[in-house]
C-alpha cells in the first residue's frame, strides 16, 4: 500500500469509519494469518488470534503516529500476540496432534491417491509431479513445518519474518525491538537448526 | 479443547536454544550470509500458502460491535466530529449577526 493510501486509511480508521476497518482487514489478512498460522501451528488458533490482532490494532489506532508503516505495526502486534499465545499454550501443556501434522498427513494421502500430473504446492514448485514426488513433497513440507515448531518463539518469529515474509532487517528491528546484530545472530542459529533438523529426516 | 502448538512443553528446551560453539555467530561475510538466507528460503518455499477465513473482514468489526455494545462505531456528536475552533468561530459569527440585526431593528 502506498504512503498516501495508507495515510488516508489511517485517517478513516481514526474517524471510526467501519468500511475502513473492513478494507484494512482485507488488505492485511493474508500476511497476518499466514504468519500466525506458521507461528502457532494450528488453523483454529490462528483464526482466533487473527481476530484479536485486528481488534487490538483498531482499539489502539488513535495512538498510531505514522512513525512506521501500518503493516509493520500490525506485524508487531501479531508477533507479540502469537508469542504470548505460544507461552500460554505451552503452560497448558496441550498434547493433541496439531492441525499441521494432520494436514501434512491428509496432503500426503490425498496426493498419493490423486496421482501424478497434479500441480501441488507440496511438490516444492514442480508442476506435473509423479505420485512418488508428490508424496515426497508433502512429507518434506510436514518435516519443515515440524522443524519450525521446534524453534523457540523468538527464533521462529525471526525466521518467518525474514525468510517467509521477506521483511527487511530494519522492519524486523522495528517489529521485535531487538538490535540488528541480535536479529542476525538468532536468525543464523535458527537457520542452522532448521537445516540440521530437516537433514536428519531426509537422509 | 484440542488446541495445540507445534511446541511440546514437556520435552527439554528446544535444541535451537542451545547452539553449538560453531553456530554462535553468523559469518561476517555478506556472501555467506546471502547464501545462508537463500538456502533457508529455498527450504521454506515448499510451505503451502494458507488462506484466512473468508469472513474475517466481517467477523472483526462484528466482534468489535459486540464487545463495545455498539459504542465503538457509534455516531459521534457534532462536537466530536467537528473541530472545536470551527464551532467557536461559527457561534461568534452567529452572535455578531444577531447583534447587528437587533441593532438595526431597534435604532432609528
């Protein structure tokens, strides 16, 4: 969203224009929901938290001064909410199978049943994959998602913000409040861990 | 409730929290850093995209309505919608016009 459109949107939000709220959610929902889903590992949790993130944004919109982009501010709210939710859920010690595990298994089963020639995300960008390749792709996706889930919430958020959302270091510093050097070193550790974890399961 | 995260709280802290000595700090070489980033992005590029719930744009304002009992989007009074200075200027103008009219009516 360009600066002028963003300024206009913020102005309308601060005037409690309900259509502006709907427009704001539609503009940012894909990115925010995607981040929350990867952070929490559950669609249900991500859905619940996505609503809370936007409600928080709207309740505090009067204090938004335009020092950063609206999207960056929204990411900050989303990251903070998701870290808190992870800590809360960890304390409650849930042990049920995650949506991602189930989705990975369903994807594997579905891809195996439907056979080759199907373009699938799970084939890592390869169109017209053979059934065995589709199955391998779905398995790899499950492995990657599980590996992400093994990271602590801070490293997880840094990895997702930089390597999935492709944000700049400047934006990540604004979102997390961490110095750039700290962001880079924690990101480095997260990437090494991810690579090692995935290698363990793919050899 | 069945809500879960990928983290398993009863296990020892994630290995990512206990880096080996070799993994302590990133390389200062920007080329190494770029290569590492590209490799990581390649691994993560296989993740399927996820779509948000279709009704999120409607459910959020509805939630705000419910929690604020309709007050959050409620119609504001004139004093809340217009700057106070404008209202003051308009009132002063009205007073001046009223004074002028009355003066004309009651003087010869």
